């Protein structure tokens, strides 16, 4: 008998897209927060804390870009 909808695969896709969507949103919001915190701390002449905030923002941007690249690779390989 033919199967019209592969329920297990559909559920896996929905869960993966929700996790990826929420996860990438959180990581990118950390990058935005880091940039805003850097500007605030730099204005208040706290260079060490500003540098840490900039580092956090940079790492979050790198993770965001890596996730986008990974998504493109996964989509193009199927």
C-alpha cells in the first residue's frame, strides 16, 4: 500500500526546523546584545568589559554564519 505522508520524516523535519529557527534567533540576538553592550561599555570607559562583549558578539556572529552555511550544505546535499 502506498504511503501518502511519511509521518515520522515530517515530524523530524518540523522538530529540526523549530530547533534551528529558535536556536539561530537566540544566537543572533546574543550578537546584537554583545554589540550594544560593547558600545555602552566603551562609552563608559571600561575597555576590558567592552572587549569581552565584542568577543562574545564576534563569536555569536561566527556561529550564526556557520549555521547558515551548514544549512545550505545540508539542503544542497539531499
